[in-house]
C-alpha cells in the first residue's frame, strides 16, 4: 500500500534472498543455511545485494527498504551507498508488535507462505532473538539523526496504514 501511494521501489532483502534460493545460486545456498536456522545472513552478502539493487534502479523516485538494514554495519554501509548517490534515508518506520502476536502471525503465515522459517516455533524464536540483539540497536543509530518513528503495529491493516501515512506526511516537507 505504501509503495503504491508514494510510487516507491520496494526492496526487501528477504525477498531478494528467497529468489536467490529459488534460483539455487551459490549466494542463495549460503543464505539458506542461515535463514533455516532463524539467523541473520552475513552483512557482506546482504550489503552486496542492496548495492546491486540500487545500481539497477537508478531512476526511481525513492526506495522503501523492507527488512533492511538489520544491523548497525548494514545501516552504516547503506549511508555510504546513499551518499554516493547524494541522497540519504528520510525516515525509519518501526512497527511495534508484541512477541506473542508476532509468533501467532508468523505461524499463521507459515500455513500458506511455504516458508520453512515460518513453520517452526523454535526458528521463529531464534529470529526474534536475532532481532533483539542485532536489529533493535539500529533504531538508536537512526535516532541519533532524529529519523525514527514508532508506530503501533497492531490493529487493522487500514489503521496501521493510516498511522504510517500520517507520520510520512508530517515529515515530507
Ligand atoms: P524477512 O523476509 O525480512 O523476514 O527475512 C527472512 C530471513 O532472511 C531473515 O530471518 C534472515 O535470515 C534473512 N534476512 C533478510 N534480510 C536480512 C538482512 N537485512 N540482514 C541479514 N539477514 C537478512
């Protein structure tokens, strides 16, 4: 809904990794070992993929990064890549959802997504553990530049979408 409303290019590192796995590339095979355990894929793999995606989309009005950056090192690398393009991150949107609700949603999605990392509760818990240790600190990185907005990620899709749009509109100018 956001990419449609704002004409952005959606870049999801998870989607990019899953397409590498489907194509059985060496990168995909390496990434699969981590994904199946609920661990983050090494920074250099993900940063390389994002760098290529930025190069191959030179003329888009903007990007919506989804599931990236997930570590401080990724955030720093992204800043450097964007600097080369004389641009920067406008906003980090953090959707806050309770752990219980996250587990429920992922197990539910696992019934139709075919994603091996959505079906096993132990893997889901490991993903949440990785988030707490490595991804949560990324908000502090962007807070230092006053770029973080927290939004309640529970409620209906429309409620959450409207809350996101309000925050974006407020900071657009
Ligand atoms: P997602 O589709 O965003 O839920 O990501 C699924 C899995 O792909 C994660 O649990 C990680 O193993 C891997 N992954 C996706 N994005 C990243 C990232 N930015 N850094 C490291 N690993 C990632």
